C-alpha cells in the first residue's frame, strides 16, 4: 500500500530524489569534517585523509560513467532501490571499519553504488517532470545537496561529539539511506516509460557519442574548466578540519558552527553569483572568485591573516566555492546540443567526480605529517593550489568567447532561414 506523503506525486519525486542527493553530499563531506577524530582513532597519518575521500569519488565516477552505457536497460525504480541498498551497505561497512584498509574498501563500495543511485534519481526527474518545471525540480535537488552542508555536517559533528566517536554519524546516514530505500520500494511506482519508448540501447552507439564528446575541442575546454574550478576547492577543504584542529589548535567541538556558517554563506552567495553572471558575464565572476580564493588561502594556510576571525575566513572559502561552481555549471549547460544533453551531463559529472577524487588522492604527495598529527609542507601545497586555481578564469574566458561566437552564428543562420512574411 502506497502512502500519500508530502503532497502531489511530482513533489514526492523531488523530495525523494533530493534526499538521495542529500545522502550523497553527506557521504562525501562527512569524512572531511570528521577527519581529526577518524585519523586519531584508526592511527591514520593526517595527510592520509585525502585517499579516504578520493576513493569514494573515483569509484562513483567510474560507476556513473559505466552506468551511462547500460543503466537505461533497467526499471529505474529497481535500479534506485539496489543503488540505495549498496550505499547503505557501504555506510555500515564504513562505520564498522577497524583499520584504514577496510575503511578504504568500504568507501569504495559506497561510491560504486552512489554513482548509479544519483544517475537513476536524476533520470527519474527528467522522465516524470514536464520540461517547463524541470529546471525548478533539478534546482531543488541541488538545494538538498546544499542542505548536507548546512544541516547534515553540523548534525553529524554534534552526533560524533555526543557519542565521542566518528562512527555514529555514518550509522545515522545509513539509517536515512535505509528509509529512502523503503520509500522507493513501497511508494515509487515502476519507472519503465523509457523502456517502452526507446529503440536501441546499443553500447557501441553510446560509445560513439561519448567519443565525440571527449574529442570535441569546446568540450575539452569545458572539462578543463571543471577540473581547474573544482580541484583547488577539494584540495583545500579536504585538509581544512585537520589543519584547524591539529596545526592551529582550534577546538573540534566548534567545527559544527563553522560548517553551519559556511553552508549558509554558500546558499546566500549562490544567488548573488548567479545575478552577477547575468550582469557582467562568467569571465569577470571567475576572476573575482579566484582572487577571493587566493586571499582565503593566503590568510588560512600561509599566515598572512591580518586578524580576521576564522569564521569569516571559512565563510570566504564557501563564497569562492559558490562562485566557481555556479560559473562552471552555467557555462557548460550552453555546450551540448539538445540531443547530446543527457550524455554530455553524465560525462561531465563523471569527469568532475574523477577530478575531485584524484585531487584528494594527491594530498599525500604534497603534504606530510608529524607524529602528533600536524600537517607539514602546507606552504608548498597552498602555492600549488593557487597556481592551479588561476588556470580556471583563462579557460572560462576562452570558452565563453567560443560559445558567444557560436551562438551569434547560429542566431544569424536562424534569422536567414526564417521565411519572410
């Protein structure tokens, strides 16, 4: 018996798929915030937190990419149910991991199922929500991901402090994931419309499409902007909690307040950034966000802070996060043709996840640690991060120029082909 929860069927779908996004955001981000406690308990070097984050994103990227080749063959309800069960299993294995190696394996297992689960949830929205309301629905799902920063991470930190263990937040997320799996099984109708209308699921044909999207110069520029836009943010935020607690002596019990302020700042900044892109263009916004990121890194990691409180520096990091992510999302949506949109978005998402994973995995190469857990080589790490971050605005300017030129040519061609009245 299906229960009529949360109003209309469309609204229930948005809440369900948004909740999947919320869980995914928690699974990735929680390790960052719990890093000091987790590393101390399992005897992991401070810089070793990078691979624990990275294997999850790489596994999600690979499984999401492979999913673009075969996931459309299945009923999306069954696929989402299996994906959420796999995520829950991975979360429980993470919470119970007795050492670093099994923790890495558990994170990889979680990522393998998280990639397809996210792909199924977005596909369900696209299949069921009319085009005129689809943008709002997808925006709402992105909002649930932001809630992981505003509510989820501070709540997880409070749970960890309450029980004096990093394991209980993962049990809590697993409980949320289990609830979603039950919801999918008993309240989501079969999702088979794509099977009835589709003509072919030939993998060779899909590989040909993906090959074109991987070789087109304008697409390569887009992937490069994604990489240089997101890599510095992941690298910096991955070590933030450990650096604060171990190097600067910041009280771990106050981390939840920092993440709460950071998440709220992220939400507030996103709207301002969107308006700025409309008014002055993505190029200028990308430069301003990179300047602010450079200032934040200099103050936080390289000792050039004139006395600004940490909560303000933390908020500045999240403002730059909004700036770079919104610029990237805005500009890449202009690239694919309508017939390529689904494949391009899936490929772009996989590349972004892979970039995030590899940047986290690279942390032990650039950083070391002392026996008491303090990070070493931070200045070198920060310098490399700043250098990579400055490639982003150059790619954005080039990409925006090419897209504007193409759009003008298409508009002129369209005007020429319209019959005179």
